[in-house]
C-alpha cells in the first residue's frame, strides 16, 4: 500500500545558535560525556554539540538543519535535503 502525507502547514526555521535546548558534551577522543540543558552554568564548553529535545529523545543538530514545529508544538530537527524533499514554501 502507498500513502500520501496529509497537507498541513508547519513552522520551520533553519537552525541558528540559541535555538537549541542544550548541548551534548564530548571528550577530545569523541567519547560522549553527558547532556546539559543550555542554562547549565558550570560545565566546560569544549567539545559540545547543540541538541533539540524531541518526543523521541535528544537529537544533535547541525548548522544546516531545519527546526520544525509540529502540529502539537513539538520541535524536531530535519536535515536540509530531507526538508526540501518533504516540504514546500507556502505564502502567508
């Protein structure tokens, strides 16, 4: 069977620093240490990657990702190429 995604209008912005919910921290070796919310004050800023908290858990985001807000207000990252294959711009 084949299905078509229902046409809904979503909000989306390409990621900019400040949109993240927190950061994953890594040792120099690349080994994951921990996740900290962005308001944590006493953790080193070396080896960190921005993270969005989603319904499926935390997802690291890259500068070209789009941050999509779903129909229930949930946020999740979408890779740029997948975003353009899945969504098209609508006029306000």
